[in-house]
C-alpha cells in the first residue's frame, strides 16, 4: 500500500502525518528566526553604525542562550500542563515579535534583550514536541519521529544560510532579518487550524502510557512515573546515573553545536570571504546535519542498545577528527585554493557526525524515562546544555578576538568534543545495562 492510498484509507495515519508536518514546520519557523540573526552577524560587524566586535557578538549570543536556558526550565512545565499545541503557538508569536524588534535595534544592550526574549520563546519548541509526540506516537516510532523533526532545524538552517546569505549580497542586514517575519506569520495561521493536541481531538483513542525501559517485554506495563508528582519525578531523575551522564553529554554537544553560531564569522576571517559568501558557505554545517539526522532516526530505531554504543561512539570520534583537521589547516602546506574546500568538507562531516548524537539519544531517553513528565525532563537536560553553551558563547567571542584567536577557539572545541565522546559512550553503556536489568526482572 503506497502512502497516498494509506492516507486516504486510514484517517488516524493521516492525522499522524499532519501532526508531523505541523511540528516540522513550526520548529523550522522558530529556527529561521534565530538563524537569520546569525547569518546577518558578519554584515552587522561590518556596519560602522553599530561598532560591534566578536566579543560583543559573543555577548549577544550568550544572552540569547541565557534566554534559552530560562525557557528550558519553565516551558517544559508549561507544555506538560497546558499542552504542546498552545505553548507552540505562543512561542512562535513571541519569537517572531522579538526577532522583528532585534532588526530595529542599534545598541548591544537592546540586541541582547531582544535576542534573550526570542530565544526564550524558541526554547518552548522542543518540550512542546515532546508533549505532542508522547500523545500521538508509539514508542517504536519515536527514534524516527525525533530524527525527522530534528532535521527541521537543519533544513531551515540550510534554507536560511543559502537564501538569507544571498539576500545579504544585495540588501542590508536589517531587511534580511525583516524578511523572516512574514514566513513565521503565515505558519502561525496554518498551525492554529491543523496542529492538534491529541488523537482524542479528532475522534481517536488516546495513546496509552508505557514504561520506556521494559514495555517491549511487558506490553501491559504502565510507566513508573504515571502516578508521581512533579517533585517525586524530579527525585527519580536525580537518582538516575543515566540522567547525569546524558546531561554531561548534552552540555558538551550543545557547545559543539554552538560552533554554528560563530561559523559565518570564522569563515569570513579565516578564508577571507565577504559577509554574504560566508553566510552561504556556512550552509555546509546544516547540510551535513540534515541528512544524518533523518537517516539517523530510522537507523537508531533499528539498532540494539548495545549497537548504539559503537555506532554513536564512532561518530563522535570522527567529529573530533574533523576539529583536528581544522586546527591543522593553517599550518599545512596545502595550496590556498584547496584549503577552503578541505575546511568546508571537515565542517560538513562534523555536522554530519554530531547532529544525531546531540538530538536523538536525549530526546528518546526523555520520552521513555520521563513519561508524563517528559517535557520537564527534556527541558532540564536541554537547560544543562544551554548553560554550558551560554558560558562558552560569552567566552568564545572574547577568545576569537585575540591574536591567533580562532586557533585557541578550536582548541576549546576539541577538548569539549573529547569530553562529549566519553560521556555519551558511558551513557549508552548504562542505557544498555538498564535494558538488560529490566529483562532480568520480567
């Protein structure tokens, strides 16, 4: 049976696909607002009216991440209490408004406030999707669902890098930022009509709650946090070694993903590119990430927990090798015409390797282990990551402003990548042992 026939003959499947498309578009819109600001950064630093430098830009990014951190600690509770649909719609509205205000500012202080609000609103996207996915999809689909949705941020970053980077060649950075607003507005209207909170809203039975670690062996099992208050759920999280390991892993991987926010500036200065061309060239990072996250979600569902240790651990090792390549390039004797191609290839492979490791294990673990408190759990784990990223962004711009600053910047990224590799492998080992333990007790 092909997809068209199934959509016509299976109403529930139609709404599952519709929800997937709605969440994909909604998160893409949130990311377009953010990425448009990042792509505009080289032109902003070249604007004499602003007087910005890399230290100031790092400060703006840091305040944006502080907004994300605050959002992760609050929007998860809101999504679990009020539903992912309502929180999603509100978040897009506020993100769109704050991004528009950002494009009208001229001082670092006001840039920071506007970006703080925009990123606080954007942070609600992930907990909202966790709440909606738990309401709609069975456990066996969750890896691929998260993989597809995770590619939304990458595809929208790719779109924004290419389109907005091209626009920077012909119009000012302020108009480039303004161009993202109509896209967001159109999606808010569409989502109001088509984004549904649960199957019950369109006449289907609600999805039953199951325990993520042992439901394969006991299909009738209920989740161990079904009757737990928020306080008891938090205690359960804190007692879990897997929780602490995934937090350390996400802290490292969020810093690695934050490299993308500095990428247009890095490419402009290291390879002598114009602001527009640097924005376009930065698209290699989301290009690699987009393909790997979609394929990775399907593969993740097929792998056993033991196999995930070797596959994801190997990917992190390759990502670390890409950073070593970037560090080596300035000291190599390679022709200047080839250095850019090698650098962009290393950046694309880096994005290809780290995106599935960053997005899928944490998201699946939050749904499986968090149960009805999954929005809170994913928010806490994300908050840990963004706290680390906030510190890095405040310091990263200052480091890059120093003599030979980008090499020092990459050395920080290299050390973080090593820590991330070790912590993720340990998490996957503990996750495998948790499954083995559940089998022994059934």
